[in-house]
């Protein structure tokens, strides 16, 4: 989908949102009061899986799913589980670290990356977009910020493999009522199309071409965040995709 069409569709979307703003605002405020606030794991956001020979270093970047909202410990989050699976596949020592924060947008993630010291990592896992959907971030702003994010990650001498997950399926979150669900689903589609276009235009990053699994069992009781059942297949897909890219 061409960027011109994406931007044109977003302008039309803003026009429709303005027409139904009172209803959408009411549903949004009600949802904000209703959704339970869940904590992130209390342990250290890093770890290591023992192995032989060389080290393989992973950095997990993103918003609440990457931060592990509602999950018991960081080893059971997306980054920790992906590291465990890659440790089995690669046979070497796998070190992992998480730089994530609940509620952040892609612009704020870029600020986090800038404020942290340089890291020499082999693989960067990025999961972003949910909060940008909630905030109705313009696709042209999202596109520019994705480009900035990739450039920031590629500044180190050790050029990492950068693997993005798709934009979270906000239009399918069980907690969100219609027509707010339709609005967020449309914006999810726009940002995902923009993400695909941007990554396809670069040779520094890749996108996981797998959708989030269907079913309420893959969400926590708040109807927003992924449940432990979701991180298993998600981390499996990331590890398989990583091995495919490494073998190339």
C-alpha cells in the first residue's frame, strides 16, 4: 500500500472521527476507567541462558507487551522466552536485556534508545504500535519515527539483526467496545501498512509476517495485554524467523 494512499486514508479517518467524536470520547474515557492497571515484573530485566562457545546478545525494545505487563517474571516475557528458544537452537550462551516501558509511543521509545549507552547486540526485537494506535498517531509521523528507530539501532559498530513484530491487534482487543474498536482497528491497519512499507524499503530491518493468535485465552483479564499463553507461540515465531535470517 503506497504511502500517499495511507496518508489520504488517515485524513479521511480523522474526518470520520471528528463526526463521531462525542461517542468515541465517551467510550474511551469509560474504557480508561474500566481497564485494570497491571504491574510489570519486579525482577531484573535481563538474564542469560548458558551455552558453549561464543555469546549471542539480544535486546528487547517496546511498550507494555515487551515490558511484560501482568507477567510474573522477565524470563517469561517475550524477550526471555525468545532467548531461551534461541539458546536451544544456537547452542551458545544467549544474553538478553529488556528496554521497555508501558504506555510509550514510538517517539518516546526513540528517546529511551538515545538516553541509554551504546549496546553491542546481535539481535534487537521490537514490539511497538499499540499506544500509537490509541493516540491516533499520524502515519507520516509513525513512518518517520520507525526510520529514526532503525537508524539509532544501527549506529553501533556491531550491526544487529533488527526484527519487528506486527502492530498489536488493537481492533481485536476484547475490552474495547464498538465503534471504538472499529476506529482503532482501522488505525492499526494504517500503521501496519506503513510499517510494512518502511521495512520493505530498507535492508537493515525485518518484519515478522505472522499475526497475533486469535482467542480470548491469549489476553489477560484486562482484555488488553497478552496472556502467558500468547508469549509461547509468539516467541517461537520470533526464534524461527531469527534462525531463517541468520542462515541467509
